[in-house]
């Protein structure tokens, strides 16, 4: 979760005042993806999309929203 929070902080300067989301995707205990998603660009339901896709791909998502 700490890694997801740190990813989200990377977006602070480019998306303020809109919230940003940091995420880390884990499979079998290994990080396979990490990044940021800007809510302004993808809409407020982005978290739901990440969760659904993660479950379908048997991944564990860690998301932070600021």
C-alpha cells in the first residue's frame, strides 16, 4: 500500500486540484505494474475498472486516492 501512495504522490503537481490515484498490481507476491491515473482524464469510476480487471487477471490491486 505504501508503494501505491508513493505512486499517487508523483501525480500531485500535474493534476492539482483534481485527485490522483496511485496503483500497484501484484501477482504471486511480485509487483507486476505500478503507476498513476488522473481522474480528470479517465473519470471517477477508474478505481472500479482497475478492481474488476485485476480480479479477472488474478491480480491483487493496491490503490490510493488523494
